[in-house]
């Protein structure tokens, strides 16, 4: 397991793991391994990720705020404390209804 900013056996406040940037998207990798990655993101209101696919299943957990997550054309509103699973090879997109922070867990086979 490789991580650049976080140490094992430490406690982290997820809301403080990444900070907002006005008009932008910020990401910070937490863990990178052969089995997958964990990355924290902060999106300012109106920002997002355009529709794309990924070769691996991913879990998005909203840490703060609210986002619209579209999966295969179906729009879902996901709020703080909720998560959604994005299947591999299915188009998905994210849009910040309000500033939001998320944890992205990518699960490699």
C-alpha cells in the first residue's frame, strides 16, 4: 500500500481531508494499491466530472454537501452520509448541487 499524505494507524477527520477551492475541484489520494485506490475530492458548487466510464467498480461516499450522480442516464441526489456504487464500464458523471466533498473508493479486480 502506498500513500503520500496519510499514515497508517492514525485517525483522520474526513471533512478535513481535502479543502474546497473556489471555482474548482481538488483531489487528494489517500491510498493506492494493486487492489484499488481511495481518493478524497472537494467540488465547488456547479463543478463536476463530465460523463465517463471506468474499468473498475467504484463507491462514492459523500462526506459533506450534496451532489447529483448520474449513472447510465439515471440521476441520483446523494447527500452527506450517503453513498452510491458506480458499476464498472457504465457511463457516470458527478455535479455539485452545492459544494461537496466525497471519498472515492475504486475497487480493482
